[in-house]
């Protein structure tokens, strides 16, 4: 009886994270360019002074301070009371925001699957370092809050949770991010995995995140058919989200124009992000998650 | 010259011009876009943003396929205009093509090495193919007779098929009949049907261009007024350089001499402008008999050659074929051979009916006549006997001579009648006493070498024969010697007799002719010509295409005639044992044999022997009646058609379009 869940677990893990990838990820660590205050004691240095073995600073004694932290050696030498301060080690808040709009269903593998894999991989790194890992679908539902995972033992619940995340719900990116920001005021690392295909624009959404003073990583996922469409003939293109129609007669001219538009779009997103301290990474679904994490994200300083 | 020709009526153009707009419309109507779901149309919308501004022109710019289709349709339209260049404009609505297919048109001095006739046909084919669709044309081929190959038609295809059917003949050429046929169709008041006296309006009289394709080697046309015809003479063959040709223009075998030997005469003509040296060979029954080498003939001159035939051959019991051949081949082969025959002498049956006239007996007692004829002398009473009736009806006689009497039933043979009138159609229109002879036709075979001037005749009747009779001897008041046809035979009637029988039965001499040398010669001529005895050697001179008339008196019902090319034809006897054969298209020896016994009866030579045909020089002008027509050109400039190229370009375009359609993304 006990075998069945185990084997199921393994299968589910393998669809999102292969054992090889897991082995690689175990040695990695999420890095925050900022030092945030955590909620619980963790493995990270905190700005907060607390109880740890690492010395941070001295300060003058004021009445009411805990006498246990007075540096008596200093009192002996200087005849003044100083309090010894130690660095506090805290946990890190790590958020993965997955765009679940219909446009994410395209590609092979689909952008949505890819996003889930990426979120799982980054989440596992966080779990290994006992960070607070929260993976939230951007479906704009304010009532349900995503669970927080912590500790390696929560790998299976996290994956099970990710399996349950379904795409759909065409909420605009801005709305969904705004909802997230309202519910999560804590600082930390935010990885936004999206295709940025929102007709209302992605700029507002990023501004909300920037306002949260979070360490923001934007992973722009595009499928190969978006990067280099293989279509021909006279076509009626239907938008899967709002059923908008665009009639095209595909010619080399049009394809060239599309490619230049796409390049322009990516360039704008990169510029916008870099101006606001957001680390932008564009990836294709054809690039493996393993490669993306171990190479590109490492280059960009998200993991170590 | 027209660069383009309209080949379509106005409604055809309307239909065709409607095609490009139709393609244009259909292209937009047919544009059924297949729906494809994409993550977002946002990028696409941005990409086609500027295309929405001027969508029609944007579409036009994109629709390469439609442009190609319209271009293709326009190319097809252009082909309907038949663009071309360097053509001669055939002005006029009617064309009559006269094509010479006489023997000389078989010469091969054309640029492409084909015969003149074949070249002329090629030229006409080109001319016909460049005609406009409303032009009517007529084809007439002519040699010594004209043949309307194709009456007026606008159907080019039919005309071209008929043109191909024109074949080479071995006949001489005579333009007269063809001109009459052509003029009858072009000029009012004439008819192309010469059998009919009624002028049937065969076609509306209209101006017509008469295009004569010939080498000009035709007999002169003395009286011809073109009327509404405008003749154009297109000379076929090499005009500047007269072709090299030496031909046999005469060939005959003389009567055997006393020793039984005969002589063969031939005349050779050189129509080149340089002297030629040739050699000739004489074949007897296809065995080389004699030859003569290095015969030099000056430019444009003729030269005679003669050979002796030994008596052994001449007196042979079976017919012998004699053939003379020029050993050197040239561009015109037909006149390089001539044929003749030596048929064994056959005796003709002659009946002489007279009373108290010994002179015929004397005249017929010469050795030559004895050799040629079996003469039966009878009195007047014989005409009432059963024997005469039977023999005359069966046609046993070849010649009958009646003096002073005419039978009620004329025999089925040629006759000579003296001093009497055959019952039908003959009239006496006056008497002469004495009879001064004014004139006689010494050129006629019956009177050859007969000197009538010194003959005295006392009483004679002036004669009036039936229709078609020919006066040979004239007295002061009218003809006294008349030759007239009777059902395929000839009657030679003299208005006087040698011996007159008076009412009381006495014989009175009426003429001193029997005492003159001319009388036996006359009898000899009559037996030779009317009795058929002249067939000893070469028979009548039959030319290709002539009707061959044969007469047998041995009761043969059917003859088999083998032509030179080995074809055998059966000829049924017509009335009075006469046979007629019209298939003498080729020159050569025709073998006549008994159809039942297959026994060879005789040989008949057929020769063209025409100096005009043998002269291959292409005439620079053609004399038609009172006008002379210069040759226009040896080559009719032909229209260079461009439309096949346009059509080919259209097809290539179609293929390119297909390629683009299948790989349109990779334009």
C-alpha cells in the first residue's frame, strides 16, 4: 500500500523535475541582491540583529537591555557598558509567479508546462535552503492564497500543488500582479514567468512589483512558433484569449515584418526592465529548464 | 505590313477582354482564409498595421499570383492578335492559286533540293497560312489540262489538305485551260464550266489575285484578257542559273529499208547556258544494243543521233521494246529516257468494191502494200451478200473502198468512197464539169507526197459532209474531197470516181489520176493511215495522259494492259472491238496482252518528248494574252509569326505560377 504513493510521487516529480536536475539543483542557492527581513529563523543573514554566532556590532547599553549580551571584557577595559550585537540569520521569501493565461498553452512543450517546470526547479532550490517558497498562479483569484513551502521535505507537496495548477482565466497581467502585491507585502525574490502577451501591456504589472521593493526577475517565455512562425497561405489568425481576428496573407515580407516586430517587443521589455532594476531573461520553450537554470539564471545572478 | 492581325470578331474580343477583370474579381472572391489559432494576434496586428492603411493596393502588391494570372491572360489575348513581322500583306479578298504540276516541275533545282512542285506547294502553304480568315482561295493545278483542286473556300485546313493532294504528272504544260477556269470565276459573263453553254454564276464576280506558281515553261497563251484578275507570276526554280539538263526531245524509228534494217533517230537538247558532253545508250528489250559516247551539244542547241537496227530485230515475230537513255543523271530525269517499239508487221483487211476498175488492183500490187494488207476485190453485187453483211457488222475489215456505190449499211471500219455519197448527212451541193483542182492539203497524212495539181477530173460533185468534216481537196466551187468522222471511224469521200458507169452499163474513164504517180502513193497512204497499216513501228505518238485507243480484229473481248510501273489493268472491249485506256500517266512501255491467253499482243510506247518541258530554264516573265508578267520572286517572303513564342512564354509563366503557388512562402 505504501508503495503506490511513492511511485506516484516519483512519476509526478519526474514530469516536472528529473532526478538529474534535482541532483544539480541541490547544490544551488537562491541569491538575493538585497538583504530582506525574514519571518522565521533561517539560513540567511538578516539586517536584523539577533542571535547567532556571527558578531555584528556594539552599541551603548540602555536600561532594559538584556544583560546577557553585555560585553564584560569591554566594560573591564573601558569601564563603559556596551552591548554586543550579533547578526540574525533568517529565511528568504521566494515567490514564483506563473502566468496562467490561455496564451501560455501554446508551444511544444507548452509555455505553461515550461513555466511550471521552471517554478518547480527554482522552488526546489529554495526548499533546499529552507527558504519560504511560494508559487502563485496569476489567475487573479484573491480569495485563494497559495501555500508556502519550506524545507526539502515539502518537495512532494510543492510538486503536487504545481500539478494542480491549471491554466485558464484570462485575467490581465496587471490585475493579477496587483492582486498578488496586495496580498503579499513581504520582501523577497519574485520570479515572474510570463509570455508578456497582454494587450493591455505589461508595464503596469512590473511597476507594481517594483513598488514592492522586491528583487524581481522577469523570465520571458516564448514558444518556438512565436519566435519563428511556420505558417503559410491566406489565414485568419484568431487570438485564443479574446478571439480577436487578424487576416493575413503570409508572405516573406510579412514574416520579416513580424520578426522585426517581435525583436522590437523583446527589446522594449528588456529596456523597461533594466531601467527599473528588473533582471530580464528571454527564453524559448525549446531551451531546457536545466540549461536555463544552470547557465542563464546563474549568469544573471539568481542562483549560485 | 501589319504587325498584328485581328483574328477575332468583336464579340470574341469582348469575351476575351472580360477575362482579366474576371480573374481579378475571382481572386478576391475565392480568397477563403483558413482560420488558425495563435497565442496572440497582438504582434501580428502590429506587423500588418500599415497594410490596413491602403489594403486594396497592399493586397495587389501581395497578390503576385493574381498578377501572374492576369499577365498570362493578357499574353493569350496578345496571341489572338497574331503579332508577327516581315510578312507580305496579301491585299484582296480572293486568291486563285495556279500550280504547275507538269513534267518540268519535277526538276530539283530548288534551294532545299526538293522538286519544283514540292517547293511551290511549300510556298503556297506559307501564303495560305498567313491569309486572313475572311479571305477565300481557290486551287487549280494544271499540266496539259486544268484541274480545280479546291473551289473557293475560306477553310484553310481543307485547302491545305487539298494542296497536299496535288501530285506530280509527266505531262506537258498548258496554262490556257486553267486561265479559262480561273477567269470564269472572276469575271462576269463567263463560266468555269466549259461543257455548259449557260453562264452559271458560280461565284460572285469579284477582284481576285491570280497567283501562278510555275517555271514558266508553258505554251503561249494567245488570247487572254485578265479582266478582274490580277495575275502574279511566281517563278519556281533557279532563275539566275539555268539548270543543267540535256534531254531527248524527239525519238523515232524509221520504216525498214529494202534490206530490212531500220534506223533509230533521236534529237537531244541542251537547255543549259554551257555546252555539255553526254553519252547515250540504246537498249533493245533491256539489252544494250548500241551506245554513243562524248556527244557535244552546244549551249541551247540540239543535236541528232542515229543508230542502225539490224533486220533480225526488225523482222522479229514478237514486239520489241526500244529504249534510248542518257547515261548522265541530271536534275530532270524524265527526258533522259525515250521509248519506242517494233511491233511485228500485221496485215490489215482491205475491201475494194468497184466495177470495171482495174486500177486499184494495179495500185495494190506493190510489194509494200502486199506486205501491209490483204486486199479483197469485189464487184458491186457483193454488197448485197450475206457474207458482206456479216463481215461488216462484225468489223472484220480495217478499211473499205467503195467506188460508184455505197452500201445501205456502212461497214464498221474506215472507208474511202469515190463518186458516191454515204446515206447519212452527206449532200451534194453542186457539180463541176470539168473540175479544176484549186487546193489540196498536202500536209495531211492521206495526201502526203500526193501531187494533185496535174490530175485531170471531168465530172465531180461538190460535197458537204456532216458536222466536224474536214475538206482536204478543193475545186473551184467547193470541196470535192472531204474527211468526216462516223461513230469513231473516218469516211474519206471524194466527189468523183475514176471509172464512171453510165446508165447503160458502160464504163467511162472520168479521170487520168491512175496514170499519174500520185495515185499509187495515195492508195498507199489510205491503206497505211485509214487501214491501220502504219502501226508497223511505233503506232501513234501517245503522250502521258493521252487516251490510248487500240483496235483488234481477232475477236478479243478483254485486254490486259501492264503499265511501266507494273500495274495491270483489264480493259473491256467497247463496240466494234475497240479498246480505250486512259491510265497512261507514266511514260514508258505499256504491254498489251490478251487477258485470257496472257499472250503479248503488242507494246505501246508513251513519251512526253516535249522541247518546252525539257528546257528547264525558268522564264523571267510569263506572256498571258496581250500582257507580259514579270516574275515576282522565287521566294514568297513569309510572315514570321510571334504568337507561338508568346504562347510558350504564357506556358512558362503558368509553370512559374504553379511553382510559386506551391512554395509561396519562399518567394
